[in-house]
């Protein structure tokens, strides 16, 4: 039977045997970009585990860590040792204090609360870049957890999860579960971390957490030699910044609605429907919202880039009018050019036709002259042929007559 046995080392995160065995089975990923290179994914959220929702710190830790924890308060045994996809599990505490075993820590967290709707744990869910190797992702998750512990004085456990085999293979992420009370030097849990629950200060602390995660993630990417970076700003904020920088292509790519986190139940329903090739039964609001938003993004991509949002309306109108004027002038110029070009083509065609006519006429005249020359030569030949016999006859008759007029010596 697998049991978590955490080494108690001060000021450091400790690794469980589960994670060690998982590491021995896994191959290291190459330090390179994914097949479809894109901006590295940023996702960081902070939420609480509350008894009011029927949840417990022991169950949450057991499920995320893939371990067995017996809840001493309720007597329940949460056994998730057969769970797959858990790559790395570690326990953490503020520097100078010893990390506690998972079961011991979360039972203390449960025992410290008496209200039936008490918040017994706080979870930070962090996306880990697919551009990093397995070991680099573990180091990043541990660094984030340690900084959270140092700032708020809390203890906790973290679990690095691999992408689901049927899901997005870039979906590496870490569940950082920490106590809602500060860890005392004695090992007991003391006062509440009220700053995270305060109406005014809470949002500022959440923003600090998100900024810290962004900075650490980008530092890890830079150290790994990756050119990718994450951005914690919303899509709308990133798009506005892209427009101000004149990057209309990036602004068009960012012009989409963010998807809604579906959670394990909705994700399970989606994958089941995809396997069985059927629509979901009943009403699944988040599933439908994400489907509609993805379809909208697809439709927008097919129609092309959407017109950039211009903050200054007057400037937008002026720019649009200027573009229309330029386009009109260009269109008029193009029409004039086309007319001149067609006129030149027509003239060239006429010249070519006249050239061909003159060539044909010259050939005809040459042929007629040649025929006349041949006819003349034949006529001259015939005339010479007729005159030749007469001339020969005259030549023969002349001597005979002279012989008969003289004396006949043969008598």
C-alpha cells in the first residue's frame, strides 16, 4: 500500500515517493516549442475549499495528490491512489519551518475550523508552459508554492498534473493547496490569512499572486531558452495594447471571447459526448457557453480579421475618411489607367491588323509581278521559237539559187 512519507527539511519543498516513481516512468520532454507554436498559455486562479459546498481539505488534497487520506473529523477515507496523471507531489512550508506530511497537515486544517461553512483550504491553480521540460515545470511549481508560503506564512501541498490523454496536450498544470491559517513555529495552525479575504485588500493580493506567477513563468521560459512569454492581462487589455502599438494582426487574433473554465464534471461530459458522437443530454451551461464561444471564434476567423477597435472615435472617423479618399483616388486612377491601357491595346491591335494587311498586299503584288515576269519570259521564248525556223530556211535557200544561176560544170 502506497503511503506518503515526506522528509522534513526546513526551507525546502520535499518530494513524495509517488512523484519519484512517476518521474522514473516519464521521458523528459525536449526543450523546444510545440508543434503548433503560439504564445505560451497563461492561467492562474485562486479559489477556496469550503465546507459550505460539501467539500473538505482532506478530500481535496487526496484527490489532487493521488493519495489516501483518512479524515479524522468525519471518519471518511479518501483513497485516490489509483488516479493517473499525477506527475509530481510535494509539501511546502515557509522558509525556516518544516513541511508537514499531507494527511497530518490537512487533518490539522480541518480540526482548526469549527464553523459548518468554514473555509478549510485555499487553492491556486496554475498553468505550466508546455515549452518547458518535465523537470523545469516541477521547479516552476515549487518556486511559486514557496513564494506563496513565504508571503502568507501558510503551509500546503502541490501536485503537478499531466495533460489528459483525451484533452489538450499542452495542459500541464499545478494544483497548489495551502492552508487558510498561518503555520506557527510549533507546527500548529494559527491566525487566519485575512488579507486574502478582505474586500479591499483581497483583490490587490490576488493581483500580486497573478503578477508573481507571470514573472516566475516568464523567467523560467527565458532560462529554458524559449522565446515564448505569458501575459496575465485579459484578452481585451492585450488587444487594446496591440492596437496602441499598431499591431493589427495580433489585435485581430486577440479579438475573441475567453472560454469558461469547465471543471472536471463538464470536461468529463464533453469527452463522453465526443467519444459517443452525440450532443450532451440535458442542460450543461458551461459546455454550451464554451461551444458557442468557440463557434463564434471560428466564424470570425472564417470572415477574416475584425475591424480594430479605435479608442478615439474622432480619430477613427478621420482615418476612415482618409482611407476612403485614398481608396477613391486609387480607384479612379486605376480606372483611368485601365482606360488608357485598353486604348493602347486597341491601337496596337489596329496597327497589327494594318501591318498584316500591308504584308499580305505586298505578297500579292509580288506574286502578280512574278507571274507577269514568267508570262513575259514564256512569250519571248515562244516568239524566238517561231522566228528560228524561218531564219534557218532563208539561210539554206540562198546558196542554191546562186548555184543554179552559174554555169553547169557537171554537164
